[in-house]
């Protein structure tokens, strides 16, 4: 499958009653096969002429899970059989979340040449970036499978919930990346603010630990939206359904986030080209 300029540079739609933001997203969804091809092309270009290609990410995740698991299980005085799988799930989800959030702030100006020369949906670059990180996530799945087998974690009907839970996370990540892409195009310093904040936010999120490990401060961990995005996938991976309040909060976060993002995208999308 190849992506041609004719596929991407489709003529703008005829004016209709559909809000411009929704019309733009609709055009992007119709070009989803082209966007997926471009996202895969980004990964191929990054690992061109390397021996293992994207599987270097898999090895890095495996090494991080093993090394950090051995150290942190001793520091927290926890059973490795329980801690290492939890840590691995947390790391894989953090790579997905932090990768999207960090890169979103520079998405538009990195794609400025395309946006200036082709009539493409403005929602296309954030979708392309999200698909790229979802492909990265799939490259870490072998590490999760290996951990499940090594530590004999239960695999049942609850494990299948990881698919809809991950889809709900992706829905949230799409509005987050679209929102941060717009803000990053307008305010260039946001890229550096987010880059400086992410290491701190990593320790405030349940990556190395579970909220239940902090009995006195557990309620404060749940004020962090990223906690819900991590735990809603980690519960099924560890063999149990996510709590109802985690699912509800993640769903409400998606609804509220999309309302705000679509409103801002509808109001400011015509100015994005001038910000680049």
C-alpha cells in the first residue's frame, strides 16, 4: 500500500451544517489508511538500517522491567512475583502516555511543511502521532506476555477487557494530543514546560507502585487523571476487571475532554496555519 498526494490532498468539503471540527475529523477518519501508513513510515525511518528495528524498544522495556523490578521490590519489601508484573504494566502504559503527551506539543510545527502545501485535515498529524505510539505499544506486548507466563498470572475473561479499556485510553489520548498540539503551536514554550514536568509527573503517577500501596494517601493519587488511564489497563492485564469508579472517571474524562477540545478546535482551527 502506498500513499499518494492525491489520496491526502483531497479537496475541501462543501459547506454544510456539520461543525468544521467534526467535518475535519470525518475527513481524517476517511484517510485513516493513509495516516496509518505514514505512522508506520515514521517508525521505519527512525530505525532504518538497524538490526532489530523497533524491537530495540522491546529489549529496552524488558531490561527496564527486570532491573527496576529487582531494585524496587527490595526497596518496597514486596514479593517480586507481584511487583514485577505490576511494574511492567505501569512502565508500558507510561511509555504510551508520556510519549503522546510529550510529542503532542510539537506535532503541528514538525508537520508544518505538509500543512502549508497540502489541503489535509488539521486533525491528521495528532492522529498520526497517536497511531505511531500505539504501534510502539504493540512492540512492548511481547514483554507483557513473557511476564504473564513467567509469573503465572491468571488469564481469563477479565483479561479480554484490556481491549475495550485500551480503546478508551486511546480515545482520551486523541483529545489530549489534539488539544496539546493546538496549544503547542500557539505557545512554543509549552513543549519545554511539558518536558520538564513529565519526570516529576512520573513519580506522582502509579507507575512504580499501585495506589493501594499508599494506604494513607491513596485518595490523592486518584486526583491525577493519568492514574486512571494507567490503572484501567493494568487491572485487566493482571487478571481482574478495573474498578467501576476508574471506568466511570475515564469515561467522564473522555466526554469532558472532547467537549472542550472540539470547542477550541472549532474556534481556532483556521488560525493554526498562521501559528506555524
